[in-house]
C-alpha cells in the first residue's frame, strides 16, 4: 500500500467539475463517487481478465461509460479512472479491486 499514490490524475478533473461547475449533473455526489468507483471496478476487472492492455483499456472505458449512463452517475473523469486501473502500473495493478477504495 505504501507504493500507491495518494491521488490519481482523474481526481484533478473531478475537482474542476466539482468546484468550477457545482450545479452540473456531472458534479453531483452520486456522479462523482458512483462514477469514479464504478469505473475503477470495471477497469480493474478488465485489467485482470483481459491480457492485452489495448483491448482491456478500450473495453474498460466503453463499459464504464455505458454503466455510468445506465446507473445515472455519468462522470467524465470516470473514463480516466478506468484507464488508470488498466495502465496505472504495477503498484495499482497489484492492489486489485482495492484500487476502487484507495486511492479512488
């Protein structure tokens, strides 16, 4: 856990939505928390079960977007969270589904 970052880049994009556009549906608590968490789980699942990182990245982003839309928690940085789960490096991948809890 000590190798995990305290923050990941998509959190900066979430902060922009939250503080610059607080009235946006994309900045609602359900969108931020649900969208990021869901995307992290999807990204980890794709990284775990799909050996090709290019295919895993594409599927992680596409599935995350689809699920966020269906569940009403669309949050654009969620796509980056899914991508980070796949391409984030050994420390993030070693965390597995715990990535959705820390740092996401």
